[in-house]
C-alpha cells in the first residue's frame, strides 16, 4: 500500500513496510551511507515491525538510513498512526521548529 499527497505545503507519503524497504533498497543501492535530509518519523510503537523494540533500537535502525530525523512515538499499530490527532501533533512540532528557526 502506498499513498502520496501534498497537504499544508508538505509532501506526505504513507507506505507499507514492504514498499518502504523496496524504496530504501533502490535508493541506497549505490549510496555508501545514510541520507542527510530533514525527516519527521511517526512510529507506531506497537506495530508488529517495531513491537518489543525500545525507542533507542528504533532510532538506531532508522539511523542506518537517515541522519537528520526527529521522532514521535505513539503506542499504536501502523494502522492508527495517521489519525487526525497524531497529524495535528506533528504539525505542532513542525510549527515549533519553524518558529525556533
């Protein structure tokens, strides 16, 4: 499953783990290290993929691919990560970052 859209002047994408891993494999095939782009990661901590892993383990795993990531952990599965409340929380974080800049 994959969904791409623009909202609030931001590019959004929701992908299944298999699709995400395939994209990473394609992007990193010829790249020697992590990508340095600003990324906001919203993690469904109770998802089967991450379940049982600490936040530090999740950060380390994502850190293999991205060097400039901020994280929001929610105690949900991936099916419930993109709720209006979680998206609003992410927007508030982005707004705070913009004001701090």
